[in-house]
């Protein structure tokens, strides 16, 4: 089984767990000062798995047993199509993208949407 990597938060936190904006948690994050960034979204860990040979596209959570809510799964299928992945990763045969799915009913991710 492929192990889902830990994603560090951008900022350090004080003793009350409050974000100290501008004080990076890792030295390598200093390289992103020119970007527009925010704290990691509190949602559901998502993996997009795409193999070119044989052709295979799948969406999974942090573990293979995780159940992805139907609304999120439909959105993933809309955003990550074989055509889009083929165009983006022309030279690659085995792609795994890691991210965070959020929305109403997923952790506290509902606070990020307007509905």
C-alpha cells in the first residue's frame, strides 16, 4: 500500500495553537514569500491515481478503505479527466496527486464554501 505523506502546515503556532503568520514552520517554506498562500484546508485527504499503461484513473482517500462523499467524487471526476492528465503529464507513466477535498459535511471544510 502507498503511504500518504504528512503535509506540514505553513506557519508555526503559539502555545495556544494560534497561527503565527509570517513565521514559517519549515525553512524551505521561506521560498514561497512571493506566492499568495493560506493555511492548510481542513478537509479530507485525497489521492488522484493515474496510470497511462494500462489506462487507469482512480480517486481514493488517505487509505484505500476511505469513503469519498459522492458530491466530492463527482467534482474530482469533473476536474481530473484522463484527457487533462494526459496533456499535463505527457512524459509520465505513473502519477499520484495528493490534495485535500473540502465542502459541506467534510470535517470543518464547509466553512470554505459560500453555500
